[in-house]
């Protein structure tokens, strides 16, 4: 601002309207002089994400489909739970990883999101009337965040910084299938960001059938990376009926969790992302949970939310856009890791 002949505090005023108290455009920054607002509008673009679809579940879950400038679409989910509001945000349009039970993977990969498009999901919800302001953010929407590390790295700073959204690092979780360079990059950051690893099978043989990425990043290497990660690690485990929910799977998963002190989050399969899979029965879920507790593993079963609003990851986007053929990570130059 000094170069523009303005006092330094004007920059702080403008910055506050980006994230802390978002303004829809420069003109709405009412505490900034009109002449400066006009100069900003002529020199810069304040990009917006367009809400294509907004659905509210009977359980309070709210799912948004955002349309991007190039016509791509991404999903964001707001999940209220008492005083907590968790936002599940996307980091890519589509996904290249082709996990067998995931609706996003089935539609293929389009491109990485820019940092303003990732953080912009949080910003757009803060601009609603009434605003949605999260207490927690999870990178568990569309895409693999650690295959878009440069943009995710910048977004983490925006979400956490006092002059950004100011969310505590322990309230921000990055979920990954186990992209090792990205886990190492996240571990190098000094903030206490949380790491969640999508395990979904306790052996390489089974995991390869569900998650092709296991060939490049085998389970043993992922567990070693989790052991080196100095903060709390969560194992995400989608329960697939007759596939990964037997007692032997629980015993093996317990051993892996014990190796790195992981918390286990069991996830009932959402029918919208199921493909040919079915969710585990309540009895199988109880047996599985009991075995983990017997092994003294801290475990929780995630509530199924948004069953009536296509809340499975990628499900709403698939309704709006025709499916694209899946693209492997190595086939798309825009996919990158740290």
C-alpha cells in the first residue's frame, strides 16, 4: 500500500475482508475509502465460487456443489454437531486414485484446485446469510490433498493464520491415502495439523484390490511414515460388508494402529459411493469395534450423515456432470506431490 501512497493499515483493512470478515467484492469493503476501492477493482480480481446446488439434510448436514470459472465442479459439506461445525473441503476436481468404493474416483480426474479455490470454499460459506463458520476443517472432500501439496500448503496457512481464518491447527485435518512425500512435507510444518490416513484394509494384498495407489505406496511404508509423524494420526477405515470386516481384519488393523499409536475411525459405507459394495452389518460393526477395544485401540464409529442429500464424496457432482474416463496420476502432468 505504501507504493500506492496509502498508509500500511489500509492493507490490513483489505486483508481482513478477504478471510476474517469476507466481503463479496471490493465495493462492499465499506471501511476502505471509495477511491481506493475503485483502484483495487480496476487492478485486481476478487474471485468467487458460484453455488450450483445447495442441499440440506434432515440431520442438518448441508452439501454444496460449487461451479468453478472453467466449468468444473467441486463439493463442500458442512456437518453440524452440537457446537461444532465441520467443513469437509475438496482439493481437486475429481480424483486420479480410483479407489474401488469411491464415487469421486469413478468419475476420473480433471485438475488440481488453486489455493484460492480451496480456501474459497470456506470463504463462500462465510458469505452466506446466515454465515456458516467452521470450528473444524477436514481435507476429506474430492481429491487427494497431498497430490496437490503446493496449493494445500498455502491453504493451510490461510486457514490457520491469525490474519486468515484463524482456525487452530489441531482443528484442521489432512486426509491422505498415504502419499509419502506429502506426509513428510506436512510433518515438516511446525503447526499441529492433524493427519488422517485412509487405510481401508490391513494387508497389502487386500488393499491393492481396493486402492491401486498401494502399489506405489505400500502399507508398510505408509505405517512407517505414520510412526515418524510426531502428532496424532487417525486411521480411516470404510467398512465393506464381507470384504474387510472380518475378525481377522480387526486383529490385523489393531496391530497396525498399535505400531504408530493411531486412533481408528470406522466409517459405515455411504450407499452413494458404494459401487458394487455393501455396508457392513451392525453385528459385524460391533464385533469389529469390540476386537479393537479388546486390543486397547482407541476407536470410534463415524455417524452416517446426509443420507438423503447425495452426501457421499463425488455423488452430487456425478449427478451434475457426465462422468469422465478415469485418469491415472502418472498420466496427468498437473498432479504433483511435495
